[in-house]
C-alpha cells in the first residue's frame, strides 16, 4: 500500500500528490457494524435486493468484480472503480445482507483510473489507465491480497507511452497469464482512437510480469500493410475491450474489439496469437462490440455491445446469440429481447442499452451458466434471460433500482455484475449508487 502511495506522489512530482492521497487513505477505516439501508426499487421481476453498500460514498463502480473465499470462511469481494478517488474497494460479503468495506485502495494520481481487475487465488491484478495518451501511470499493478485488509503491492507493469493510455481492461483468472487491453511505448496507432490491443503477460511470478505476446487488428498500427479498418458514425475506435478465455477452451480468446467487431483468436502459442474468426455490424453502422462470452458446451457465444450515448441516441446496442459450432464462420441466431418498458427507459436519462454480461469466471466462488445470461443495462438495471432455446431467448427476471439521489442522470446506471456459486448477483452502479447484492427467485433455474 505504501509503495502505491509513494509511486502516486512520484508521478505527480509534487507535495500536492500526497495531499490528494491523504483523504482517500483515510477512507480505509474499520468495518461499520451497521448495514447500509436497502435502496428503493423502481421495477422488478423475480429479483430482490438483499444487501447494499454505498462503498463509503465512493461510488463509480467499474467493470471489474472478483470474489474469493478465504480459509477461515470469509468471503471477500474486490471491486474496481470506474474512476477516482478510489481504485479498488475490498468488501466483506460473508453476510450478504451486510456487505462491509474493509479496505479501499485510492487511485495513484488524479489522471489514473482503475476500471478493471482480475483475481487468481490471492493475487490481484488491477488496470491503470490514464486520461490522455502520453501521461505517466498507465499499466497494471499486482497486489497480494492474502490479507484482504492489508493488500500488498508486488509489482507494476508499465505500459505507458507517447500514444498509450495504459490498460483499460484485463482478464486474469488462471494464475499464469493476464490478457490486457492496453497500449505500449512501442505501439503507434494510425488513428489515435485505435490505441489498445491484446498484450499477453506471464504472471506466473507475480513479482516479475513479462510480456510474451500481442495481437492487434490488422491495419491499425502505423506501418501495417493492411488498409485502415472502416469506421462507424459514432467513432469509438477499432481497439480492444474485453478478453475472455474459457476454461473449456484455454487455447481460444474471445474478444470484443469495439468498432472493429469481435474476434476469436487461437492463443495456443501465446507468443503468436492467430485470427480464427472476425465478425462485426459495421455494415449496419453499429459499433462498440464489448464482450464475447463463449459457451463451448453448447457451441454458443453471447456477444454484447455497449451503449455510450444518453437516451438511446446510439440505439441499437444489444446482446446477440451466436452459433459457433463452426468457429471460423459464426452465425447469428437471435438477440436478447428488449424490455417491455423500453421507451420509458430510453427517456429516463443517462445510458440505456447493453453493456457487460456475466463471464463464467472459473473461480470456485463463481456461477457457471450455460442456459441463462445475466447482463447489466445501465438504466435498465440487471436483467436475466433464458437461452434454453437460443433461437428465442426469453427474459425471466430484472431489477431496476430507483434513481440514486446522487445520480445526475435521474436513473440507475448499472455497470457490471458478478454471479456467485449460490446464484447471488453483485451489481455496481457507474455513478453514486454503490453495490447491490441481489437474489433471483424465479421459477426458471439460474443455470
């Protein structure tokens, strides 16, 4: 923890950095014995909030949630924040009715955000992305969380550079490899928005992270012989977002590539990833492919997009069901159906549309779902779908929290969620709403 604070001061190069850090460090206080009140619900079907934490007022939940059960029975949730002042909140969820913050790690400097994290055992990897290319602090920090109340920094992988913002998202679940969406000192994109690609990092020795391979969309790097990939009208860049590596297919990475669509990569040779398949909706002027969840046992993949504009200005942003029986030629089967109050959710304020989906992490504390999909939909809250018939998905549950008082959007903005082995859903709000723990109680099994 001390190294984290010292590096923050060094990056800013002034006493002001230490002043910036002080309030955040003070937020790491002893657990509160009183449960935060359950927030009101705007609408729900087969779901209820059973526990809530305002995260000590920090809010700004990101796209990284991981859960670990310690030998003494404690269950601890690690939550990445979308932006400062906090980087990571560590929450005791042993009693889900009373989630309790036990420690918070602040951002190392005002220009760094920690949007994503990955956990394997008690090794925690956290993304660091800067606001602008060329700023210091971008990369991946690695902690030991063997004592979750006293995280200890082990190492830092620097991926900053003249054209890099560092790491936006990462996948680290197997104790060996971390898959980063990042820039690098030696990577110059042809277009500034195309600044993040796949970097594979060997983390078998957490004290010495080492890059072992990389892949980028052909045509996006300065000097590529391939033409620059085409653009959609709301241009967010042809860059990598979320990598998922299924325990069922450890030789494949399924990756959302934002406006470039999505890809399947052969990663059996970590030093030389190879393209297996590439699909996009650019012909329909739809971008921001976000996450691809493979379900190898059923030859299916669920692909999400991200709504990035308020009031559905960039609709359609949907979740798709794909047949990947022939992995070199995926075929779309269906989309997850929109809610019945779609028009009202579009008008309520803030973002509404698809975003993250539960990724079937291989941890013993994680649910492995192959007949249902759990997703976050910003103003649409958390929603659950049955894909028993992949040609005709059905909504079987949803929960939309009432607008938190601090949300300028006048709506909840659910950003991400984690589903544990008991079916509890841990969902965080992108703005001020904090963390909800939700129980699904529908008749269709969550499986």
